[in-house]
């Protein structure tokens, strides 16, 4: 290290003021760690998208418009009774559980004027859903499916028969085999699902019956993951620290040196996580892994320093000289490996997913913190050790055997360079082929272990009912933009009815038509304008006014008008007549088209259940005709459709219409149920519907769009794939340029990233061959491997070039590298790889994935460095000799 260089001054200051540096390091860590208990957990998949993302904005807009809420589902089975759940005792418990669920509301801690929890009025349960049945003389009867618990088996059989007879309830509320039943609980927010689940479990524990309750749903899976990942983090991090301590002790036989590395890792984690919380970030799936990533990564530089210090001290017994020797040899590769690793993680800032951006940035910060502590705290710690504790350090024969093994590996690769390169190219091509088999797919339910109760309940619901995954399709009339032409027709008709138009009417209608993008907006603006006129009662229902009525019948109730001017009423009624012509989902042609599309989707098998306004109308229409099956159809006229809708409004829960259609009949939401929430399955539905609507566009003018949690998951996955691809390519170029700058050589810059490229191809090629889905952890790790995989190559090439400059021979330089430098690299490979091994035993699948892939990344990049680079050096040497030159 050059004297006068700032790093030299930092190290010498740390050596001279060891106690002060240690106290400052610990104090800063403790101060920042105070914020850690205040961390907030967030696993809402919506937050994987930016708040300004169009998909997210539309999703929330439609949920509000259609009064749709995220739900958890309860499946109830009873294998001990031949009638399943349809026995008096089980139905009594289902009835009690449904009523209990209505009470699961609490004051919102953020706003005590509001309540959170289950939305009682929106519960889908047998005690709150009507069985629609034919009455006498063409009437229709709406009677709750489970008004009261049955007291006899005959009454229980009646409940089963009525539920089977209703196509809306069949398979949705009652299983296909008629043995199980389900309840759906809409929630005010996804974040209360775990609390609701816990309360339900307590209530269920009080039942003395043979039935089994299966509670699941995407909101519950995500909320449960959030709780359990916090627990997992608390379990895994101490195990990682203990494992690192054990491995370093195994290498150096010094508990104090091992403790120094673990302390450095601990302080790095405390500082980074403290900064993460203090800057207002919430803990998401990936950010929960920050401590687990930092724990082993933070000791990378420390292991190199301790390894060099160990070898030097065993020779000289001079700790200051040993520290200075280590820093002089390692400062440059440590600086660049830390910067490149930080860049690799920070590249995630280019991903279009906020939680992943935060994760990448703060792991990058943590790596730089670890580097700084390695340059300051670690030398200070060594200086504070008693001399007697260091005297126990001595070179061991096992170190020599280790070096001999590594040297044999490296020189063997050097000797058989062509074979090694050919094998590497072959493996790369095979891996590249495997990468083509990768499938982008994810499902938050699969973040939980297969044996997790929530995931097992999900399997039960999807095996016995129409599916627990909801996907919403919004349909609306295609917007017509000829607003000017429409306005001209409106004015012509108004002028036929009114000799002298009210002052300002024509000018205002022309003004509205000029500013409206489509006819729907035009009608909204005109209605607002006419309703706001002081001449018209704000309580008047224009639909009930008959233009042909005499003046007394129109204006009979004079008290409701501030000033009588029937011209405004005539104008308003005329506009309403035009608007009624655009009540798209009262048109039998539209509804029949919807039924055809639904049948096609069910026939294709892409969905397992569909519910729409068309289904409701066909059911009501049949029951209005004494339950005759031939009338299970859409009425032939708009008035017939209107009659069916009015009939349903007399049910116990007429507001359910709001879940299916808007009051102006311009928008209808189709509920599609899936048995799988995998992105591939969701996209299969989206593609099938989109294809059908495009193919049949000539039949009806309809626009469509998608929303719902399942669709949100698809969209952030798409963003992740495109974003991670961009981040990966840009970071790869950046790392390569940094390597060229570091080595002042295009050749060595390119060679240094070869282990990285080999590692990426090999890992993702294997994943493609074994059929592992390309999910969020896999995508994120592709960017992380950038910085990690190049670490070993930097140390290897830096030392190799220095030794070549001294000896003038690549072979001798390699022999020197495969002494202490290779031992340090090999130790790091073992420590970092095994440092992630505790994650293999985690209960959460993303943690297991990270453990496996990170172990593979470190092992493959390390092996590629120690085996492939010596072969490349030999080929370079042979090529240089032929050209008559040999530059370093």
C-alpha cells in the first residue's frame, strides 16, 4: 500500500487507535439498531408495482366501482358422515361460524371512525345467500339457503337439494360431490387476514364435531408469509452466524479470529438494517433476507485479510507487520470486489419493482459497510488481542496439504488447458439450451411449504369446488367518439318538443360535446348539468316522467321545484331517452354474447367457474316461468331483462348486483374462478378470452380489461422479468468496464467476467432442465450473481499479474497464486457457500430457493475461477509466444 494513500492512513489510524475505533463501530451499530424493532412488514403483491402503475390504479378503481373485496375461503368437510357436511350438527356449526364471522370487525388503529376486518353484509355463506326458486302463479321466491340450522336429517337433505338445484350455488358454495361446503369472507384489507384466521381457528376449536375446516386464500397466504418470514429471519440469521464462526475456527483454529469475523458480520447487519428501517422502508419478501445475505457476504474481505494475516503472523510473530502486509496486498482487490458486488446488488434499483429496488440498494450499502469495517474495525480488533492469544497461531501441516491439493488442481488445469476450455464451452452451450426451457411463473400460495395448513387448505378448495383464485374481467360498451353527431341528434329531438329552448341550453350542450372524449362522458356531463339547474328538482327521477303527460301530472308536486319551467324537464327526459339506448347490459344481444363466451371458456377448460349478470338473469328468468328448464335463457326483450333485474332486487341481498354490473348498465364484471393461481394458468385464461373477443369483434362492440389479485401477480411478474433483464445486461456491461479499468486491459477485463457468465448460464441452464419456475427469488439472484461471481476472479487475476510482473513466468506466477491466495479464495468459497446452507431447512420456499441458488452460485463461480482461469492463462501464454510477446 502506498504511503500517503487515504486507505493507508485509515488503516494506520485504526491500528494506532484500536480501542477508540472499536467503540465507535459498536456505538454506531447500536444506535442504528435501536430502530430495528420498529420495522414494518409488507407482503402485499400490489406493492410490487409502483403506486402510479396503470394496472394497479385500474385494479383499485374497479374494486371500488364494483364493491369487490379480497376474500379468504373456508372449506368444510366431514368424512365421518355419509352425507358429508349435510347433517344437522355440521350445518349448525357452519351456521354458527358464519354468524361469528360477521362479528370479526375492529376499530381501525389509523382511523378510529372506521372499522376493519370482515365485511359482514358481503359474506358468501349458506345463511346469507338466497336460493332462487319459483313461487306460485309465476312469482319468484328468494329464501335463504340456511335460514336456521336444521334439526333433522330430512331438513339437512332439503338444504342439499336446494343448493344443488341452483347453478349459481352449485360447485361454488357446495362441492361437486355434494359432501362439502364453503364460506367466503370479504375483507376490508388483506392485512387483517391473519388476524381473522386466528379468530376463526379459536371459534372452530370450540366445536365438538367430526368436520374439518380448511381456511385459505391468497390474502391469507401472503399475510401468513409476512408473519412467518419474520420468525424465519430470527431463526436463520443466528444459525448462519454460528456456522460462519465454526468454519472460520476450523480454518484458523482461533476462536478470537473467528469471533472477529462474526462480529464484523453482525455490526454490518445492524447498521444496514437500521438504516433500512430509519429511511422508512417496509420489509417485503426479499428485504427480509437482507440480514441473511449480509451475514456470509460481509465476511468475504475479512476471510482474505485473516488468511493473509494468519500466514504472515505464523512467519514473523509481528501483528502490525502482518496487518500491513495483508492490507498492502489486498486493498485493491478488496476495494474492487466490494464495489462490483455492491454494483451487482444496486443494479436492482433499475428493476421496476419498489421492494426489489430497496433490497438491492441496501444490500449494496451493506457490502460497502462491511468493506469499511474490514479496513478499520478488523485491524483494530486484532490489535486489541492479547499477545499470548496470537502466539497460539501456527502453520499447520493441513494448510500445506490444502495448498498442495489446490496447486494440483490449478496446474492440472494449466496442463490440460485445451480440454478444460472445450469442456467449458460444451457445458456452456448445453446450459444455454437449458435456459431456453425456463418458464416465468409464480404463485404466492407456493411461497408456503406443501405441508403448510393454508396451502393444504388451498388444495382442498381447488379439488372440491370451482376454485379459490378469482380473476375479474370488466366488459363495457366500446366507446363511441362521435360526440358531436350524437349531440346534434339530441338537439334536433329537443327542438321538436320545445319551440323556444331555455337560455344557455344549446350553447352548453355544444360546449360539453366539444370537451367530451366519448359518448359516455358526454351523458355524464349533460346529466350533471341538467340536474344542477335551479329550475329542476334534485329529487326528480327523469325515468318516471312521461313527456306525453299533461302539465299537472308532470309538475303536480309544486313543492319539489324552486321554479317551474317544464322546458328543462323535457330536455332532461329527451337526453335520458338517448342514454337508455346505450344501456349496454340490458340488451339481450349483449347478454347472449356473454353467455356464449362463458360457455366457450368452460368448454376449453381454462376456467373452472364463471359468474356474471347473465347467469343471474337466466336463473331468475327460469324461476319466473315456474322453474321450467327451457326458460333458462336471456329474455328476448330489454323489458324482459329489466323485469328479471327488478325481481332480483326484491331478494334479501339486492346489493349483490353491484358486484356484477354498474347502475348505468355500462360496465359488467365477470367473475372467473381458477383452480390454480400460477401465472401461466392465469395468462392462459387472459389469452383465451382476449382471443375469443378479438375473433368475435364483429358480433358486438365491447371493450375489456382485467383486474384482481391474480392479475396483479401476473403484471408484476412481467415487470420483474423485463426489468431484471435490463438490470442484468446493464450491470454486466458496467462490471466488465470496471474490470477493464481495474486491470487496464481489455483482455483481463473480459477474462474476469468469464466465471460470472459461466455461472449464470450453468445455474439457469440447470433450472431450465429440471423444470424449476423462473420466479421472483430466481430473477433477483440473477442480478446478485453479477457482483458475487466476479469476486474470486478479481483476487485471482490481481495476484496472478503481480506475481507475473515479479517472476516473468505465467507458470511460476500460477504456482505462487495457488499458495495463500488460492487458500483464501477456497476458504471463502466454503464459508460463503455453506453460509447459506441453513436456508435449505427453512419452512418458507423462497428462503429455500435462495439458499440452494446462492450456494450453487458461489461454488460454480469459485470452481470456474480456480479451474478455468489457469487454462485460459496457458492459452494466452501459447498465443503470446507465437506472436513473440507476452504482456501482463
